[in-house]
C-alpha cells in the first residue's frame, strides 16, 4: 500500500513504520491517523512472514509532537468527541495488535505522540526523547487515551502532576518510572527494537498473542475513563479557551485563558 505520511520499510521480517512529517515534527494530522488505521487493518503486518512492527518518527528531533494543532481550529464539542473516539479506536487497534509493536522514541513524544508510544507494547528511547501531555497548555485534554494510560505506566501521583502542569519528562525519568523499557544511544535505537522483536519471534506466536490480550485485559474496564475522556475532549474542544490556546500556539505567543 502507498502512504503519503508513513514510510514502511521491511528489514529482516520487521516492518519499520516511520511517521514522515518531519517539518511538522511528525504531528498526527487526519491523513496520518487514517494511514495508521489503514496500515494496522491491512494484511501486510499480519502476514506470517512479519515478526513485528517498530514505530518511529522521521528526523532526529521528534518521535511525534502530538495531534496536528493546525487542524484543530474548527473543532466543536461533537467533532472534537468524534476525533477523540476515532483516535482512541486506532490506538486500541495498535495496543491489541497480535504481534509485538515497539515505539522507538527518537525525540519529542508529546500529546498524541506520547499516547501513540503508550499504545505500543514496548518502548525504547534515545537520550533525546522527551515525553509529556501538554494539552492543557492549549486549553484541552489528551484525547487519544493519555489520561488513562499515563496512570497505568507512571502511577496516579506523577500522572496527575504531568497532566496538570504540562511539563515534559526526559528519557531517564521515563526509564526510572517504567514508561520505557530501555534507554539506548540514538544510533542503537532501531537495533534494540529489532533485537527485542527477534527474541519474541523465537517464541510461540499464539502464546505471544494471548500474552498481549491478557496484559491488556488487566486494564480493561469498559465504559470507564476512556469513554469519559472522549466526552471531556469534546467539552474542552468547544471552549473559547481552546480556540485561544490553539491560536496562541500557531501565533507563537502565550495563551490568555478566560475559563470559558
Ligand atoms: N501540530 C502542528 N504543528 C506542530 C506541532 C503540532 N502538534 N508541533 C510542532 N509543530 C510545528 C510547529 O508549528 C512548527 O511549524 P512552523 O515551522 O511552520 O512554525 C514546526 O513544527 C517546528 O516546531 P517548533 O518551531 O515549535 O519547534 P520548537 O523546537 O521550538 O518546539 C515543541 C518543539 C516543544 C515540540 C513545540 O513544537 C510544541 O510545543 N509542539 C506542540 C506540542 C503539543 O502541544 N502537542 C499536543 C497537541 S494536542 C494533542 O495531541 C491532543 C490529543 O491528545 C489528541
């Protein structure tokens, strides 16, 4: 399949998926989200020849700097909630994918980028990786599962702080707190992801599929936080504050929020 914003390369039975919008720090616009859906729902990564998938970002600065803020300006509560629901569904697809999916985090993993990395089964990071959920800077909330998965990985205390302050944390903190599996030099990032997938490929594929399902099942709580996140994303997407926050980002100035 041909994609505009994804590069797909096969290396020794491993598919490397590069989000390829380097000038926009690989921000996830609608087209990129559609292509992620197309890739994970296609037969290509499910082929018995494929051992697993590595997701990374083009260039040396960013994994993914979030959802594309420049596409946000016309959101209202309904379209905001729809966007969050679609994004969550795509990330659930990745989380439930029956073969290992590893995020190779090579720079900023913010907002939807941190959420994408958290939807993968494992994460390896380079020293330049920076994680965070900066949505409140824009007057919105994470909409692709960030309010739920960040707690799973770093615990309520830290998640509450980082979701409210919008601060970033670095690769060493992410390693210490259990968000990333390995921290390796930038030039060894893909190699480390490959070696993990190659090791997993020596195990029983059905057993691996079941492990993925079961670990995810531990956190499954239908109808809870993920659905509430969709509703709340819609609510915040309909506020004047959000329009001000997104405009301020684009105009490269501080936002002036009014609480409306
Ligand atoms: N959406 C659209 N464009 C983005 C972007 C994003 N999320 N992040 C960066 N860009 C663009 C910038 O607008 C800029 O484009 P121009 O050259 O055309 O001005 C280009 O990428 C380079 O970015 P900066 O000049 O800002 O680079 P920097 O080094 O000064 O800062 C950064 C890097 C700290 C990552 C900064 O770009 C930034 O804060 N980005 C936004 C991060 C963010 O808020 N992400 C959350 C988005 S909302 C979301 O993801 C909601 C959700 O859960 C679904």
